[in-house]
């Protein structure tokens, strides 16, 4: 094996519980080779799930086909759902392997492929790194590091598409907060004088560091027809939306000059943009969107950019 010495890895002990789950998953599979695949796949998912849980990511292990040994014998599957991000594939790597092998049936609908190497006794698993390439074989020396995996998943989580209609039903998207949880009562009075029926906010910390501080992306909604979410085929109904960027008030009352806020339509065209000046407390853009319309918001400062996608 010829791995890049600059890569970082993460080792995980494989407990009795992990082996019990793996043994249960291979029960009923008559073909010994397929049974071994199911066993190792289960251990690989266990290891990646353990690691992501330690790093604060919410995950959901797939139980698909667990009760169907015949189906398990036909597919080489080791997927793990990461909330608000998507599926990652946890691929076993044997001790003497030089490649991460990706089966044909999992070369789609995955945000990443994570290489999990076992020691000879199967008592320890090491997460070597990951790739986003959908190739049959990827050299282990070409894997991106575990540290990069965390950054990659965090960026994916931050740009996950937000369904505004869910807010109108009272469902708050993961990572978004009511503004009362972001600003103190005095600042709420000063900054949110205009009456909008729904206001949510999200702190932006990754990829846009402002002298150690963060900014908040604020979205205000005012449906022109408040029954819009319950009535079908009313695509002409619109929602008034204001998007704002405000500073983290625990650090600063002003945005840095030169910060750009832009709205991009579903065709990729910039429909509006505004740039902060010296001593600006916030920047904002007003727009209207129809039911099912998509748009994204970009926050740009220098070479740093954060993108958030929305669907109405």
C-alpha cells in the first residue's frame, strides 16, 4: 500500500456490538463470499457512523433489505445517510489493498466514498480518507484526507437546499433558528421592525471567517396568500421574501465593507446584488417568488463564498 504520508486517518475499535451486527446481517446468505461482503460492509458502516457521531454529524443507518438475505446476497451495499447532506458509501479496504474499489451499483446517488481499512484480526478499523470519484478503482494514495472529509460534509450541509414551504408549516430546517435564538431582545426591536410573518436565521461560520467572527443569514417570509401551502395549482401566488446578512452582534455591530450579498435565479442568472459599505449594520435584498420556484443566495467576501439554495 502506498498512501500519502500527509493524509490523516482515524482508528476505531470494532466492539463486540459491531461484530454482532455484522454477523446478524450475513445470516441466511448461503454464498460464503457474499456473506463476507455483507459482514465487512456492516463493519465499515459501523466505523464511519461512529466517527461522524463523534464529530457531531447526525446519521441514519439504512435498514433496507436487512430482512431479505437473498437481496443482500445480490448487492454490495454499505451506505450511510448523513442528515441534510445525503448518502455516503463506506467501502471496506483489506490490509494489503492498494485501491478503494467502488461497485457498479453504488456509483450514483452518493456524496462521497469513504475508505475503511481493517486490521487482520478485524478488531480495529481505520478511516483512511475519501473520494468523490465514481471510478471502479481509486488508488489509496489519491484519497482526500479525513480532515478534508469533515470540511467537505460541513460545506455540503451548509448548502443543502432549504424548502421554504416547510417553514410555513411550522417545520424548522436543521441548522436554522428563530431570530430570538440569535439576537437579544433589544437588537430584535431595532433590526426587525417590519412585520413579516416568518423570520428564520442561520449563522455562517465555515468558509467566511471575518476576523474570527461570523455573520447571520436572515430570511423573512410574508405569503401574499396564507393558504398557499394548502391549495394546489396556484402557481401564480407569490411570497414576499427579504434576505439579509447581519454581523454576529457578540463580536461586531457592523459588517466588513465589501461583503456582497447576491440572489441567483434557477437559471443561474444574478437577479440582484448589494455590497456593504463602511459601518453598514446589514445588507438586504427584497424579492418575490412563486410556488416551486428555486433560487440561491450567495455571500461573498474577497475570495470566500458561501452559497445557500432555496425552493419555495
